[in-house]
C-alpha cells in the first residue's frame, strides 16, 4: 500500500491580504471590492507539486484549523502573485538609436519600413547563441522578479525562421529551469510577429511556412507552448492571413492571442473575438464598437500603457473598457523597440494616472485578469482562494494605496515569503 506524504501546513500570520476574489468585470472603487483582508492569516500546504491555500481568515477567528509551522509576515501586504501577461523578453541587440529617431519625429511604422523595428532585432537574435540569449533574458527576468512579478508570459517572434524560433523556445525552457520556484514562465508562439526580410516579396509564402513547418515544430517541442499570437496590422499580417495561421494553430491545440488595433484598426479585433481569442493586446486604436464587443466577450483586453508612453501615443481606452464591462489586464510589453522596461508597478501607476483606472482596478489587472489572459494556465487563477494554487507577492508596505502613491518608487517586493516556503515544502 502506498502512503501519501503528509502535507506540512504553514500559517502565514500578521499580514494584510488582497485576495482578488471580487468581480473580474466592471468598476472597482474600494479595496474591499477586490477582497481586502486586513490583519488576516492564511494556511497553505504543499501538495507535492504546488502550494495551495487551505484556509483564509481573520487573525482572531476561533475556527482557524491547526497548523505545523508559522511564518510571521510582520505586517506586510500579500497579494496574488503579479502576472506580466505580455512580454517579448527573449531577444538580442539594441535599438536605442531608434528611440532617438522617434524623438526626432519618425514613427514606428516609418522606422520599420526602413528596415528597423522588429526585423532589426531578428537579425541580432538569429546571430546570438542560446547561452547569450539565456543570459540576456535572465537579467530581465531577475528585474521583473524584483518588481514583484511571479508569472511571466514570453513570446517567441524574434526568430521568424524555423531554427531561431526553436532556439528561442529552448531558451525559454532553460529559463524555466533557472527560475524554477521563483517565476512561472508561460511560452507563446509568435512566428507571426512580422514578415521577415527574405519573405517580403512573398508574405503568403511565409504564412504557408508558418502553418506547415514552424508552428508544428513549436507545438512538438519539449517546452510546452500554450498560445499562438498574431500581429494583425497594416504592413504585418492581414485578417485573412491571420485566419490561415489560426486554423493551423487550432489544429495543433493552441489557443489564440492577437496584437490588434496598435497602429491602426484593420479588423483584427472583431476577427479575434469571433474566433474566441483568450486575449487581444495593445488596443490603442480601439473605438466604441470595439469596446462594446469586448464587454460582451470572454476575451481579455490586455493593455500596455508603457508602450504608449514610449511611443508617445494615446493609451488604450482603459476607463471606457472597464466601465463597459470588459475584462482588462495590464502588462509591461517588455521588448527592445517600443517598451524597453521591466517595471510592472510603473505600468499600473500610468494606468491610474493617465488611463484613469482606480488602484483596485489596476491591481486586478495584474492579478485575476492577467491570469484570465493566460487562460489560468498551470492552475494560476490570479487570486488567493481556498483550494486554489497559492502563488503570492509579498510587499514591504502595509496597505495597497502605498503601491500607487510614490511615483516610480523603488521595488517593494520581498522575497522572504518565496524563500521561506521553498524551504518548508516537506515535513
């Protein structure tokens, strides 16, 4: 008879909790609406694969069950683990010269048409070794973790050929091992990030290559791929081309994401929503009809305020999306061309200061709704709830208001909770 290893129950005491167990749609005006638990406690246990919440309540609750060990949080704030649900964190090369060109008046589209933009990074990424790419990305992931991020989605898409797309995915796999226990990394296939230079005269030929060779190879990789993302935009991929790729991806068991309405509205949003996309991303040019469409859909609107700041463009219609009832998530869009940053708290602050979200709405956007933008992969729900996976960010503040008050504040994340639980997985 096989005996199950007993779980060790850890009491997290003397903390303040945001559970993110409130509604995932509609306005939030108070922290109570997001599940504020001041002077709270939680009991978590390791089930052999992950930590789960067994109990959650007030410190003086007489019905609190027994536990084996306790961890004093010393009055700190605990939230669901922050999720950066849109990054391009694996790449080589530098595009600071393009930043200067934009400051001089050139647009993102003009720079791309002249051979810059994504294809510039593609050349550098193709030339880099796996070890070089891993080392470069590890720096970015370390920074994300310092800001409080616990889950990072990483897209391929700076390869745009079979060998480099597979190399990028292998790098993501190496990073998953390197950051095990500290970060959960979710891989998205995006060979449709741009049309590579060698296929500019035959974009449909490149689409065929993606459908017939690149996507199947990525889907067969030892590194799990959950999504296929497609950049639907003028000069990139048309709706018709995107649909061909989506049909191939769907046959491989992948779920759909789409970059839409970033530079112009070309029909990508209604197409993606009709296809049941898990998320649509960017949305700078989304109009009232698009807002209404997202409000009526399960598709999450992933908005990237730091990209707008970097490009000096208007933000996505954050306030309108939330008021209409759409699910809204926020992310850094960490990438070399339009958002060279790992600062997720700054993205939340800009969403509040410029996008007019409330602080509870911004925090929901990097917890519960960011988890929905990743399809709750690996049991990540973006909330702290009994019976669910416990993945949390511990912060050196005692109230969530402090996360928004000091502009561009230094990192508040505290690794103590992660380190302590890692050392107490088994009896």
